[in-house]
C-alpha cells in the first residue's frame, strides 16, 4: 500500500446584557437567548407544511420552532452543559506524519460495506479548498484497525497555495449499487459537478466518470482528460444521480439543479444541504447559514424547508436549532427517531458567533420535527495544531459522517481540520426508549 507523504442608557443596557450573559444567568445556569419583544402567534407556510410560531429573529423573520432542548452553556470545551456520553469510544482514522502528507484534512465520509468500514476525506498540503485538493481514503475490517491512507481521487490540477484559485475536490458520499461501492466527489473551481469511481474490496479503483453532465463553463480534472474525455454521465452515473433520491439523500453541494434554494426567506446565504425523512414520512431539508470568521451577519441557526413529495423545495426558513455554525447531518432510525449530529453548541441566536466546533453533539427527535434532548458525543478538542501555517483550519470536531450498524452509532469527523477521527457509541446510551 502506498503511503501518502482553517450615549448612557444604551451603554448601561448593553453592559447589563453582557454581564448577564457572562454570569450564565438563566435556567440551570445557562445563558438565555435574547428574544424579540413580540407577542404574535402566526401561521406560516414552510414548503408544504403549515407551521405555527410565536418566535422571530432579531430582524423580525418568523422562526420555525424545532428546539425544546436546553441551550448550550458558555463552557463549550467541557460539553457545553450537555450530558457527555461516557460510553463513547474514540479512535484516529488517519493523521499526517509530515506536512507533505497534507496537513489539512476535512469533509468526512463513512460507510460500511461487506464487512468493512470505508472512510474518505479531502486533503491538501497548504489549506482548505486550495487548488489541487485531492481525496484520500482508508478502510478497517474491525474497530481501531485502519489502513494507511491512499489516494482515491488524485489532485485534479496544480497544487497551489490557498491564495490562488483553481480546480479542487470535495468528497460528497459513498453509494452502493448492485453490491458495488462507489465514491462520489464534487469538482469545484472548474464548474461544480459530481464525479465518481468504483472501489473494489481488493483495493482496485475503477475509472472516474461523470455523475452529471459537464457544466458549460466546466473543465475536467487532469486525470479525466484525454481523447475519450467524457462530457455526459455514463449509465452508472445516471443511476448514481437517481440513487440520492431513492435513498432520501441529497448532495452537500446541491443547488438549483436539485431544486434547492440557497437563499433563505430572510436573505441569508445557505450552504451544505442534507435531508432526512420524518416519522410521518415527510422529507425535511436542512442547511446552515454561511457563517465564517469574516461573516458578521450569520444567525447561528439551522434553516429548514419541508416537502411531502409533491414538488421542489421552497425557500428555507430559520429555525431555533442552534448552530456553531458547522455542517450537520441527520439519520432516521427504524422507529422514526431522528438523530441530528453536528455542533449545536450556541448559547444565543442572531449574534454572528463563530465558535469552536466543540462539543460535537447528538440531538434527538422522536418525530423529526422537535428536538428535545442533546448529548455531547465528543468534547475537549485540541486548541492547537501540530503543523503551522495551514490556511482555513479552526479547532473542534466537525463535518461528521455517521452510520448505524449492529446497535452502534459510528461517527467520523475531522479534528481541527488536521486529523481524521472516529467515535462509536451504543444506541442504548442515548436512552431512546
């Protein structure tokens, strides 16, 4: 195996508010989320679902109520006030030994197929989403026994510093069709579109192919160029595109071609979509506000739209589900319980907080519409990095990918966008019954 070598009254009012927040005043010592003075209760149409709400953002936009769990405390590096799952077991999937291995690692994707766990993630030497970002993968036949990393999709173009623009890759998901495992990755910086390849149990990789037609302004990765370079999806590519819908999935990078609106009703820019099926059979689409260190307008809320299967996705509304912000994911269990895995560690809304992604949380909903319990799956992340000078990294456990197998929840994630980790916890620890 080849080793691979981010004026007074106002002053008094603001001061009092800051004092109350810093002392953690509120129920159970938690900081209360500020609320708009508004005693209205209204009905809104959120996609295909009627919603009644008496909540509004600081700018007056109606909020879809979905959160009955406690808000986080400010002690986010010690579980943020949530119960810490002591039964959880943690392991490392892969970490770079030297900078040249790629000291930026992120975008976890996990699956189990024919007795083996497979993991893939994005990797770069200089930083997040820099030109030439490639995709690595590893596998494990048993817990705690991961192989070294190999290239799954090599660099699609020149490997350049993050200050440059250029083609790069971001993993999307694994898929299984006719007992064949496929890795699906999105091309960015040369149009935005998916490519895929088969991965055999012997470690042989199939030729990369298009899952959707090449965009008009798109160009192929260098490893797909040539006299027979594709411009349209192959039959298996078309089947993979249908696979998403047939399996209640959607791409993290879904856009208008998927019927997904990435501008919310309040004008916020949204990214990183995912869907799940609620207990009553309705589909729920969630996205996060495009918050980052230089964005002073994000709301620290997840956004939602509902679909009963009769059409596309209407513009999402803000919810009261807190968000650090970070990418999240939801799984629907056999009994209809929904597990939301992310970083719901915010103690107040509409403040453009940009928090370390710690803890990584599991929020639980019996019906898929109201989340009323939260656990800290992992907390106490490193505050520094082994390799310096890598762009786009930030502390925490984030961008998870989860599966359920044999009564366990397995969750893979990045650690400070430098290493790739994995945690497993028995479902019994979540007290779902």
